[in-house]
C-alpha cells in the first residue's frame, strides 16, 4: 500500500475563487517546520495549527502530497 505526506496547502478566503485572497502553508524539510506564505510575509506555523480553520475565513482549496518511499531500493 502506498502512503503519502502532505507538503503544501493552498487556502482561499473570499466568496468566489476568482476574487479574494490565497495563502499557502508549505513544509520546509530542512527546517522541519511549516511556513505560512501570505503575500510577502512568511511566518512559522505551529504544526497543530495546520488545517485548523476554527476562527478563520480560510478554506483549504488544494492539498499537495508527495508519495512516501517505504523502501529506497524500489526507487
């Protein structure tokens, strides 16, 4: 069975997809942390806040996954 790791989430705020605001949360493997990219602001995002939209107008729009290699010999 294949498994996948989430590495980025594109979220949207607004009533229509052609208007509003987009924000990207991306995993930075070298720093082992998530970053929120909001226009020219890039800030660390606590992992517990990833995909947590309780008090936010952001809605996940695209989720990006990378296949996890379980055995490096099968690459």
